[in-house]
């Protein structure tokens, strides 16, 4: 019964697949291309300005990232090379303070 | 070099999938012409886009004609080419233009059904003629007779009736995977979805179609 049902559905599926593939290609109405081109000419400045905005956003993001990177590297270099007072004090503190079980 | 390798393999896939490529578009020959045209369009020669439209409109209408109602083909194809123009900056050239525009066509058709989802389009019941067609298909003993039945008007109407009951996502995946025979990978690329999403949806969509057919015959 189950196999028979599967076979039935498979038959219908095959027919529907063929029906889908047999669909004829529709014809576009005359003057369709000109109408699309009209819209594209209209969309052209808008698309260009969108491209411009996108370009500006990426450029700004790039510049900001570079500034942050330079600042981070500078700070790291500065903190490494300058006399490290904070670290010195901490070492001193550790040397002076007796440990709990001493 | 890398782009060339990708292009060659993509062409290989396209040549194996006649349903998504247009037999009237000699893909290999048009690639260099397309590149030249695209360069000129990007330089500002907008009117050259008409050459791309002429080259690919049959390809696009063939895809759309199988997905949206006949009276909506013109406007959908229109939208596809406007989207292609507006999104031209995103076209990397790693795949042939025909494949890229096919992807836009598939997604535009998916959007078409998504926007209609909320409209509560009534699904008409099958008529006696449709029921008779189903009976004839089931009764056909040879493949030839079955194939003959598939070319009848009722076949397209029953298919449309069944697809109308699926969600836009299931409809898009079922059309690509089961009706047109695309691989999961190709379908994922065309729809811009993940492989796993397409795989799960393809299974669910087929089950849903089977349920619809079982419940109504």
C-alpha cells in the first residue's frame, strides 16, 4: 500500500517536473527594452551617488582604523620604553610587604 | 589566474545545467564581450547596457517565465535588469555575467512571492479537468504517455496550484532543486543562502509537495 502510494506520487512528481520544464519562454512586449533603459538612465545618478556614499563610508572607516592603530602602537611603544614608574612601585611593594606565612 | 580557474569551473557547472543557462547564449564567446561592455558601462557609457539587456533578456525571461505568473513577467524582468545595473559595482567578474544575472532573477522571483505572502491570495481548488488530468497521469503505463500528459495545459495549472500552497522559501528551493535539478551548492549560490539551509528546506519542501499531492488526489 505504502509502496503503491509512493509510486503514485512519484509518477505525479515526474509529470509536474516535465510540465515545469515544458513551460514556453514568454515574449516581452514591444518597447520593453526602451522602458528598462529609461529607468536605468533615471537610476544612474542615484546609483553613482550611492557608490560615492559607500566609498566615503569605507574611506572614513579606513582612516579611523589607521588612526586607532597608530595611537595603540604609539602608546604601547611609549609605555614600554619610558621609565615604568607604576611597575617599579609594584615591585618595590612586593619586596617590602612580608608574605602571609613569613 | 585564480579568477580564470574559478570561471572555467563555473562554466563547467553551467554547461551541465541547461535549465539555468540559455542555449541561445554562447557563454564562452560572450564572456570577453561582456567584460568589454561592463568596462564601458562603468566608465559612464550607460547606453551600452542595452547590449547586455539584448544579450540576456531571453535568458532572464526563461527563468522568470517558470516562476511568476505570465502577466507579471515583463515587470519582473524589468526589475531584474534595473537591480543588475544598480548592483553592477558588486559584480566581481569571478563568475560569468549570465550566472550573476540569473542569480538576481531567481532572487527577484523569490521576493515577488515574499511580497505577495501577506496578500492572502486565495488558492483555488482543483477543477474536474485537473482531477481528470491527475487520473490520466496515474493511469498512464508508459513514460511516453506520461510525458504527453505533462505538456497539457492542465499540467502547468496543477503545478501552479501545488506551488501556490508552499511558502516562498519552499517554493524557491523546490523549483531549483527538484523541478530544475540544480545541486544544493548551486541553489545556495543562486539564492545566497547557506548550504545547510538549502538542504533542510529542499527536504521539507519536497515533503510538503508530496503531502499536498496525497491529500488532493
